[in-house]
C-alpha cells in the first residue's frame, strides 16, 4: 500500500493529473523488474552444461 501512495504522490508532483495514473504504473513495473532481478541472482539458471553420463566398461 505505501508503494502505491508514493507512486501516486510522486507522479502527481512530477507530471500533474496524468501522473496520478502513470506514477504508480512506473513504480510497480520498476519494483517488479528489481524483484525479478534480485531473485534471479538467488537462484542461478539451471541450464548450465552438464557432463554426459559415463559409459560402463564392458566385461
């Protein structure tokens, strides 16, 4: 809730009436991207190259 209020007030101060709508949207998109970026660092991609399985020796 506080993020939305900050976006509304900041948008209103920066761009006037249209900022009431654009401010929270820009803040929400920025927050979502930042959150995704931080979570990506916590869980590295699992598409790293994996060594092929070892072949068993024939008797």
